[in-house]
C-alpha cells in the first residue's frame, strides 16, 4: 500500500460536495480570462493589494484597485447587493485576496477568490494593463 492509498479516497458523494464547495469560493485565471474575453462580465474584478502606483504599473485588464483595508460598507454600496466580486492579489504567497474575501463576506456580499492572482495570470501568458483604472486620473 502506498502513501497515496494508505488513507482511502472519499466517496463520490463526499468528493462532489467538497469540490462544488471549493468552486463556489474560487475561480481561476483561465475562467476569468475566458469570461472577460467572451464579454461575460457578470462580476467585478478587484485588485486588492499594493499601492496605487503598483496597480498602475501592472494589473489585470478591467480590474478595479480596492485594497482590502479599504473595503467597507460605504465603498461596496457603489454596486448592487447581488454583485459577485472576484478578488485577486499578488499570488499564492499573498493572503490579501483571503483578507478581502473575508471582508466582503462579512458585508454579506457574494465573493470568490481568483486563485493564482497576478502570478497565475502571468503563468498563463495573459496580458496585463498599465495605467489608472477607467475613470481614474494618475496619481
């Protein structure tokens, strides 16, 4: 018996519930890119870490810079209550997306983390945007 099979796999029912739960909390760079490329922007993409200058140097196209520390009821009131927020940070070494997702969930708003963050986006070979977000002026 190998270390892999030493602990038996979960039943199909348990596995299905587990993976469905994960998918309800997470999305990935490929899915976000595909949705945006198809014009299916039924979510708000939030860049939740770093300074405004860092955001302006490199961010995912269409993202809004909203550091997790600035997430508040009044700021989130800019969007309808049922808006899905997809948050991302620098990558697997960063917990900013977790912090942002927690704050958004505490405000009783739907949220998913884009796993991989900027690192995952780069690994997939997707392009980045530069400059301020739409409607903003440079710092």
